[in-house]
């Protein structure tokens, strides 16, 4: 059973910067959500589309990577 976007918005305190939320076990990471400004803005599958959506969020909303994650995100990009 997977959580809906409304469940995630209601039960978690989401950060302002974009985040990729993966649903389900690590071995079966098909479902995902992207949150920004504290709310889930999109969801879907497969995982690679979620990763692309995350990077698109940074670009479209003109948001800089956080210092703590900057090197990792630039490497993946």
C-alpha cells in the first residue's frame, strides 16, 4: 500500500527545496513524488522520470542546490 500525495502533505514536514520522495521498498522504487515549497507537486513512475523531474524543478523554479547536496546533485546531473 502506497501513500498518496495528500497523505505525504499531511503527515510529513516537507522542506522548501525540491525533494524526490521514493515510495515503497528500495528494491522496487517505481513510484515517486517530487515536493517543493513544502508540498507534493507531481508524482508518477518510473524512477528515472522522477529523477528528471527533480532536476527540472531546480531549473524551472531557478533554485540553487543546497550546499550539503551540491556536489552529489552536480555529479548525478
